[in-house]
């Protein structure tokens, strides 16, 4: 069922709650793919009812980013959600979500000043604002996020903890194409040659995984080996390669605890991200 208005969504969810039903929630910006589908299916398995929001959130895009060109196809998204057994697809207009004179911001410090937060100023403020609004509207028992956006998961978990929002945040594994490319709505921007070149992201991380499995613990060496692979691809331009503590997201020199290895790489004009966590 497609719902456009907050008032209607709230009354449907209240009726479920009166019946004692649990609610799962999957926030998305649409252009749904198998990665989103896996989140929805997991939510359906673990909850009585599932709400998926489809909303290209203007407040998380920078002035020179792809808000206008971000892929939108609500009919296709609706079909995927129905097939995955979501009960409601919430697809509000920006005017339904944001008051013209909105004066409240939601900002998580520290965790947002590194990685994508450093490269995309204001991005996580926009994400936190919209996600906290959606959590207040949907009041889910559990909300599902993909680990491809590992920093987003860490930031949302911190926001939920700090604001005592009564929801469990469930992080779900990255879903990949058969050849290893992490599924992303932005993969649709890639030309045939760029699509081939984009494989360099997962390939560089596999090399790092291999070195870690063989016992390499010097973060600089791992970082260099990833960069070497990325630099071997003429269509790739590194935005960042980092080795960070998986809780604090602070850079590490020697790998002694669980680390997150996130990378952001431009393939032509398209910025792609990927990562893995190495557990000790
Ligand atoms: O990960 C995304 O698609 C977005 O950042 C989210 C969580 C739906 C908020 O707009």
C-alpha cells in the first residue's frame, strides 16, 4: 500500500500497535535493488508489519551533488516492496517532510568529522535529521540499515543511543553483484567501461583481506596495497582509503582490534564506496 501523508501513516501504524503487532522499518531513497530487498526481507522475517520509506532526502545532498539526477522510479520500487511483502511504502513529498521554516538540526559530532563526513560536509546532519524524523513518525521496533554505508550505521546507532530513541538498529551485510561490485543505486550511472573499472574497489579490498589473513598488522602497509590496486585503474580516482577502529572510526596505525576498512573512489564522475570489517 502506497502512503503519501504522515497523518495517514501514523493512524495505520497506531492501529497495528493496538493489535500488538511489531513494526520493522527500512529507510531508503528509492532506486531499490537487491541490497534494499535483502533489508526488507530481513525486516519481514523479524516483524509482523514492515514499512519502507522511499524519499530522496534533499538535506543530505551537497550543492554540487546528484540530488536532481538521483534515480527515481516509484512504480518499480513499489513493485519490489510488494513482492518482498512490505505492508506500506511511505513516499512523502519534500513539503510533507520539511516545514519551510524548519529550525531544528540533528548533529552527531566526532564520528561525522571523518571519512564521508569529512568529504561531504553536512551530509550526516541531513541523514540524522531525516532518520530521526522517520523514526518519530514510524516508531518502529527495529530499523534496518546496510553495512555498505558503515559510517552511516555507526552515526545512526550513536544518535539513537544519545537521544534515547526506542528502536533497535539492525545492520545488514553488503550485497554484491556476482563479480563482486557492491550493489548501489549509483551503479546505474556507470557506463559499460566504468562498470568494468568499478570492480577495482572490491578487488583492492580482497587484496587487503588476504594480507590481513596472512598476518599483516601495519595499517600503512595495508593502506598502500589498497591504493596500489586502485591506482592501477585509469578510470579510478581515490577519494579516501582508511583503516579505522570499528567503534570510534579513528585511524589506527597497528591493527590490534576490530577495524573497518572503508574506501571511496570516483569512477569517472560517480563516487562509489565499499568496505569490510576485519575482526580480531
Ligand atoms: O542510506 C540511505 O539511503 C539514506 O541515507 C537514508 C538512510 C534512507 C536517509 O535518507
